[in-house]
C-alpha cells in the first residue's frame, strides 16, 4: 500500500494536497468542510423549488451545495472525467445515509439513473449516475432499473447553445421502453449534478407519463 502510494501518489481532488495513508478520497480538512445542503430533511428546499411549475415531484434533494467557482466542484469533475469511481461511490453512500436518516425517502420503489448515450458511456467506461444509483440501491434496499428510460440522441455540448435550443435538444433525447415497469411506482431519479434541471426535467416528463407513477429526484450536488 505504501509503495503504491509512492508510485501513484493519491491527492485530494479539492485542494490538491497529497493524501495521508488514513485519508480516503478526500483530505480530512476538505472532508470536514464539505458544503452539505441539508436539503434531505428540508421540505420546499431550493432543489424542489427548481422544479416548481415544471415537473410534479414528491421530493428532491442534493448532498452538497456550492457555487460554480467552488473548489468542491472538482469532486464531481474527478468522478466524471478522471475515472474516480470510488470517490463517486463514496459520495453516493454519504447521500444514501442522509436520505435514510431523514425518513422522507422510505417509500421509494425503484432507482433510475439519468442515462448516458451508449457511445458516451462506452467512451467514459461508465455512467456516473449509475454508480450513484448503485450506492443508493445497496443502502436503501431498492433495485436499480436502467433499461426503461433510454437516451436515444447524442446531445452536443449544451453550454454552447442558448436556453431554448438547449431545451429542444434535451427534451427529445430520451425515450421510454416497457414503461409499465414504472406503473404505480415511486421512482427515484438520480444524477450527479442539478444546475438548470433541464435534463432531469426531460427524464421526469417521460417517467411521469406512466400511470400512477410518482417521482422524486436526488443528485450529489446542487450548483447555485
Ligand atoms: Zn483537500
């Protein structure tokens, strides 16, 4: 283990400091200062308000809250683009613990990650939302369902589009197959980050078309 640390030094993704042997994923100081949102036990929290008038949801929560320029954004960056799956799983476990403690997410039936286009998934090697969903599933004892909600369109980089173009782009990107699997179920839709909410809204619209289906949403981060 010590030799591995010398050959492949592990660093804290937030501050860039070398990790000590007892530190996992984050240094103790960044871990102690994690900007928790407390949305999980806060009805009408900003994540829920984000969907008002757009999507009929039961509840929404994020683990962390920060501004776009915060160094804590680097956690998701490391997880999403640098292959740090263990870090993502660890954050997913933190989120699961808080959802369970709040008691507000006990009636979830099935956990659904926001899908990646198969080509993107192949290039990245994994879907980051699935890793979070699997951590939630393990802790909450509910299954992950990945084959019903599908991404059919390879969306181009969204940041270069205006907001209307962006919505058209994302709204048509998803489809549902064998939607009866969601009939009468409370679906927990999962993604890594909530910013504009456009992707989650597009997915949620499809899910809520299934009869008697209810929807809640969780993400690792909420960006102000
Ligand atoms: Zn640090």
